[in-house]
């Protein structure tokens, strides 16, 4: 009788012990599961925070770059506007006025002068000689109308060789002599500096040069000092 009671008591105690162990095990599992869940939540939160921070950083960088670009564009615009204002404020330069009177030839050497005495002339020299190579371009010293042109001094005598006379108005004339070639004709209108002939050695001449006169009439005998006259017009010799 007593042996059966003891066995039953032992069995009941064993069952209670096993139940306690199982319960404890389930508690541990529950605790471990809760820990894992908490850790997972913490990791997800940390990941979300990191992503948000990265997005914000990128947004800040892009905003800064956009601001820098806008500032540079504004500076460029301001520089352009300043340049335009400066250009507009600068007074326009007046067009360079063309000379009213010019030398009849370029790159010359002044030789026989006005009123110079000499055996080559009937009286004093009536003009200014410019020593230049044969074939040098001869230009109208001022605009006007050709009144005489050709050989025999254009009517003033063989001593002048080939010659041209231009009427400039206001009672002033210019004469060009000893020419090798005449390129204008009577009645032709010429401009200041226009080619009218080529220099030469025709007529009473000791070498290639241009004989130049300023006259108060179209014919021989009305000459005045050409150098003094042209200097008064701003032409320097």
C-alpha cells in the first residue's frame, strides 16, 4: 500500500517539475523573441534616420550649387550691363575730316623754289619744283574743274611741256607741268587727291620733277607763292 502511494507522489512531482521547466523555456523564448523584435525596430529606425540624413545632405549640396550658379550668373549680367553703360556713356568720336588741300605728290625732295632766279627761266621761277622719279602719281591738290590739259604747257608755252590747270573756285587755280602723261581733260571735275597725271621731264626741264604753281588766273603770269598758300591751308612742306 505505501509503495503505490510513493510512486504516485513521485510521478506527480516529476510532472510538476517538467511543466515548470517547459514554462520556463517558453518564457525564455518569449523574452528572446521580444529582444529580437526590439533590435529589429531599432535597426529599422537607424536605417531610416541615416537615409533621411543622406537625402537632406544631398539636397543641401544641390541648393548650395544652385545658389552659387545663380550668383555667378548675376555677376556676369552685372558686368555686361556695366560694359554697356560705359560704352553708351563714351562719346562718339567725330569722323576724321579729310584734308581740304594736299601735296600734289608724295615722297618728294623740294628743289627750285618760287621766285628763285636762274638761267633756265625768262625771269624768276614761277612755281615750286618737287624732285620725284619719272612716272610718279600727280594728284589734284584740291577739288575743282580742269580748264586746261595737254602739250605745249596746255597753252602756256613749250617750256612747261605737258601740263594741267585746275580751277578751284574763288579765283584760285593750280598748275602741274613737265608731265610724262596727262590723265584728265578740260571740263572734267576732279576731287582732292585724285590722280590727274604722271610726273616727267618734258619741256624745259633738267631732270624728272613736277613743276607746281598756284595762280589767281588760268594763264601764265598770275602765279603766287604756292608753298606759302598751301601752308595757309594746313599743308606742310
